[in-house]
C-alpha cells in the first residue's frame, strides 16, 4: 500500500511539472499546439515502451465500447485547457481548481454509481479545497486577515 501511495504522490509531482512545461509552451505556441506536442511525444514514448516490452500483442482497439475511447479526447482537451489557464492563474491556483473539479466530479460519479462512502465528508473535503483556493488567491497573508485593526 505504501508503494501505491508513493507512486500516486510521485504522479502528482509529474503532473505539476508537466503542466508548468506545457503552460510555458502554450504561451509561445498556443494551448492546442502545446497539447498536440504533449500527446505526440507521449504517444511516441508509450509506443517505444510497448515495443520494448512486447506489449503490442494484445492491442485490439475494436473490443471496447466506443465510450471507452473518450478518455483520449477528454485528456487532450484537459492538456489544452490546462496549458491555457496555468500560466495565467499560476501553478498553485490552477492545481487547486483542477483538483477541486476532479473531486466534485468524483463525488458525483461515486453518488451515481452508489460506490459508498460518506457524501457529507466528500463534499466537506471539496469545500475545504475550495476554501484553500480562495485563501491562495488573496493578496494579503491569512494572518493579517485574522488580526483586528
């Protein structure tokens, strides 16, 4: 379990680095160009990994329902939108808003699938992240907001 937790944390670090790099590219080339470059290079990298590991043997695109392939379209749009907003909002704010959106969608998906868990606790968690977004966007440090004049 610890290995999975560390891998998830490492993945989060990689996502932040990737967002920052794509955001910089988007400033000079545009968000959709940055997304295209990201996905072409990702395709080449994964193709190389699969070729080295013999992973192309079981590749059969027609055996999944059409909706299963929407992840690629959504992923490309995510990278393009992220490349556009990140340099304008900053890495922290963009990350907090994206994570908030992911958590809100996760709560809705879990509720629709009746996956269990406490809806109240999940919604509270999303609310705390949104509070963090609000506090991160403030011009004054939190301590000065709490002091009486």
